[in-house]
């Protein structure tokens, strides 16, 4: 019986392989369009099933976009190393095409191969100095490298060269550059404008933090409530709302919020950090120290922990509380 299963399995494999190799050109193109449609609907695994067949087909050699499409799909599901293999193959067929180079820059950024990412995108901009998406991509690289002035300039150039075909991320990412350059008002303007173009949960989270820093507490709570009431990024939104409640000394609501997400956040550093702050502010320094230690173990690189350890045995001021980073956006 085991042999029969093996024979049947082998027969199906042969039939499947033969089917993949026997596609007509029209069928190949039709399948490619089907995969592209699935990708646009974010049905990445279904798209990959088709693309896995197509890259083995003879027409893939004359239709290298199939490697580009699979590279982007693999990237969307976090399979970055495999994604780079496919984009390299695409580029080997089209060494001077700019779109694959832009895509490889995106993939290299995800792999933290910053020099390679910059090399590709600089070539794109050398050949097409009015390409808005390329400026945006280079801005993202500089943002990741904490070179905020260069990032800001590239996001400005992306908007300048878009010729009215703006994308929401041009503005939200410029908002990040403004944020890290401490221009909070401009960051808020960019974040709110991007939301007029497209909903984005991460932008709402940014706005909570921005309103917190601008002491516009009611507006910050409004943005948190939008996410919480719709079941989107609930834990992150509650944690950020807690900081506002803390500054307003609304400790009953703080406790309610923290208790509501305790089980979901037991391994999240930012939860233990804000809980530690709550205990410090309410005079429970021993419990505060325990929570800060948990946060430190989960995220030893958090600079706020140094501040919190320094003040754990004395009252925390409002100014010290505002210095704590409530968001982790990058």
C-alpha cells in the first residue's frame, strides 16, 4: 500500500510538472494576470502558488516580470532572502530596467543591506531624476539610518516630483522625518493630511504620541479611541492612551486599561514600562521597579529604562513623564 501511495504521488507530480511546462503563451499570460490580481488583493499565498508554477515555465525566460512579481510577493510575506534571489534573476534578464532596481533597493532595505539599497536607488535617480517613488525610497533608507535631514529632503523631493499624483506615504513618512527632527507641529500636519488620503493604523498611533507631546490630550484620546473601537492595534492604542491618562492623573482609567490588556501584553516591553510608570506615580515603587525590570529584560536597548531606574525612588515629574517615548514607530 505504501508503494501505491508513492506511485500515485509520483504520478501526480509528473502530471503537475507536465501541466506547468505545457502552458501556452496565452495561458501563461492569463495566469500571470491572475497572480497579479491576487497580489493586489493581498492574497499573497494564493498568488505565490501560481507564481511558483510560472517561474518554472519556459516563457519565464522571456517574461522576466514573473520574477519581479514573485520577488514582491515573497517580500510581502517577509521572505526577504528568497525575494532577493528572484529580483536578482529578474535584473539578470533586464540589467538596465529601473523598476527592478527600485524593487531590489526595497528588498535590501528590509534585509538591512543599506549600502546596496543606496547603490540601486542612486542609480535609479541618476537615470531618472524626477522619479517620485525613487526619492521616497531613498528617504526611507536615510530614515532607517537616522539621517533625518537627508530623509526629509528626499521626501520633499518625492512630493515635488509627484506632479499631483501623491501617495499618502509621501506625507506620513515626511511626518516621521519632522518628528525625529523635533518639529512636532509639522509632523502632526503631515500625519493628519495623509489620513485624508488613506486610513493607516500606524499613523493614528503616531498622532496619539504627537498630541501627547503637544499637550493636546483630548485629541490624542480621540485617535486612540478610533483604533480601539474598531478593534485595530488595540493593545498599542491602549498603551498610548494610558500615557495621556497618566499625565491627566486619571489613575482609575489607567488601571482599567492596563488590566484589560494584561494577558495579551505580558511579553511586551512597552506594557511593562508604562505599568512601571503608573506604579511609580502612585507611590508603589517596589512594584514599579519590578515592572521596569521586566521591560528592561524584554527590551534592554530602551533608553527610557535608564531614566526610569534613576527616578524610581522619588516622585516623577510631568516633564520627566513627557520625555518618555510612548511610541515605537520605526
